[in-house]
C-alpha cells in the first residue's frame, strides 16, 4: 500500500485491509474484483496492480 496511497490519495475516500485465511489475497474497487491470488495462484507484481488501478480509475 506504500506506493498506492501517495499516488491515488486524492481519488480514494477509503481503503481497508481485511485479514483473511486460506491463502486469500484479493484487491477490490467499489466491490468489484481487481485481482485474486486464488484465481491466479500467485501474488501480483505491484506494477501490475498500479496499471490496473490507473486503467480503472482513469
């Protein structure tokens, strides 16, 4: 989250980290799934998430 907050701080009204179990790691925007470790079997590259956020947020 260190890179996300400064870069998008004026575009987010809120962000939350929600603890999970069972290998879950998901990123959602407005309830819509942006990334799922369970679906891909791997953690995302930070640049991969930044590109998806930029695309989604315009």
